[in-house]
């Protein structure tokens, strides 16, 4: 499974990525994480924020690796 990380912003409800290192018509899974300034948060607040992310990304990765 290949990984690609990019910082961008959502404008008018759309997300645009350029120069993505994958072939055309490749099926991908997109995970959106809003950027937060963790240095301004307490550790407790940062942990609560991280736990509030729905789903289990690690489980999804395990499933994808087993398929591959």
C-alpha cells in the first residue's frame, strides 16, 4: 500500500490535489484530518481530539495489507 501525504484546504466544498504520485483511475482511500495547533492545547485536550476521530484507520490499513 502506497502512502501520500499533502497539506491543502477545502474551498467551496471541494478538495483538489495536484501532482499525486498514482496512476490515473487508481482507487484510493482518502482520510481527512483537520489541522490543529497541538502546541496550544493541553495533552488531555489533544488526546480527546485524537480519540474523537471516527472509525479505525489502523484496522482499515490491516485489511488493505491483507488484500494486497
